[in-house]
C-alpha cells in the first residue's frame, strides 16, 4: 500500500507518524510526506470507493463555504488488493470542549450559507446591469446532492427533489425501512411505518424550509477542535432541512448548552421543532439498526409509537 501511496501522491517520503485513528467503519493512519502531514483512511469493503468519493465531495462542498474547518481532501486511491484509501490533510485534533459555542455558531453559518447565496443571487437579478450567475457560488434550490454519499457504509439516495417532505420520507426514512424489511422482515415496524408515513406532512405545516448544506452525520465522534477552533469531519453531506442535522446530536451526547444556545441564536427553533427532532432521530436509529443489528430496534419502535400518539 505504501508504494502505491508514494506513487499516487508523488512523494519520495512516506513515513508513519505513529498517529492512528479510526471509527466503526474505517482505520486511519497519519504519514509525513514531502509536502507535509497527511491522514489516510483505509477501508477494504467493496463499497469503499463510493463511500470515499461521497466523503471527498462533502468535504469539498463544506470547504467552499469557508465557515467551518474541515480537513482538506487530497485524493481517493483504489488499492490493488481491493478496497480504497482516502488521503486528506492531517489536523492535530482533540476532543471538543473549549470551542463548543464556536461550533454552534459556525454550524448555523454553514446551514445559512446556501440561503444567503440564494438571497444574494435574487438581489443581483433585481439590480440593473447584472444578470443571473454573477455570484461566485450560485445557490441550490432543491434537496439532494450531486453524488451518492454514505451514512456509515450504507449508501444514501440523493436524487434532487423540490420538496423536503418527499425527499426525507422517501429517500431517507423509506430507504431505511426497506433495508430493515429486507434484513429482518419486522412486522411491527412495517405496520407502524404504514401509519407514520401518512402523518409526516403534518409535522411540517407552516415551516419554511430552504435547502441547507448539511454535514449529514454530526455525532460526537465526528466533531473535535484544534488550536484555531472547532473541526468537523467524516461528513455525509446533502442539501436538506437544517433541523435534520440536530437529530443525531441529541442521541449520543457530546454537545452542551453552549453549542445549542449559540446555534439557536442564529437559527431559532420553529414551531413543532420537538416532534420533528424525534422524526430525524428515527432516521438515525433505523440507520444504526441497519448497521449494527437489533440493539436499535426498540428505540426505532419507541419513536414511531411516540410520533403516532
């Protein structure tokens, strides 16, 4: 693998720094190269290239906003032995503590970035002598993403939709329910979902949703800080409802009141926020069920029952 990395990166030096990292899905290792330190993620699954291509596109999209720090992506490299590696900038990171408030502010700015781009574009179109397309990055008016992304190692359906409720119901929840059905044939889940999917539009009455660029998998293990401020990584991006991002933050902890206060100062909670938060958590419980098995069945069932009350 190291010979392949040297060739693909055009470096004569590739020396392990001894720093390793990784999570439930991938292994990771840092190296010194001719041009500085890089972090290399390794995955030997058949889906690795799809997963890493989606992550690279996600990092590039977040990087373009210039509102929150992410590792700069370098290259996705297929291995001769199967699987893939993803090379990115190495960042000296530690657990999030000092910069929780800053992360709340920057995450809100990330979620507002596309809305601001659309407003800027509209203003330019109304200005005499300027036409459409003058902005450095035109806004996105639909929900979805330009490439497939993976939440964990499971691919997501990111086809563009005009309507958020349609996108979320069909391309997030229904997609997860289909996988549960295929793996477990769970009758109770099937029956609850048949009722819940009819009720979903009610949770979005009078809510104005502008597509927001999301990290897509913002749980506590995907946030950190470095000397300059907060860092987010391992994204699974798409354009969706900003509230979706907060669903997973409430499940596994790691985000304090400073984070939420700073976020909601910029993006206040809209009416019905609590119920929609449960709905977004349902996606994450179903996703974990499909990744890790029946330990997450009970939580998935409980939330569906709560939402149907």
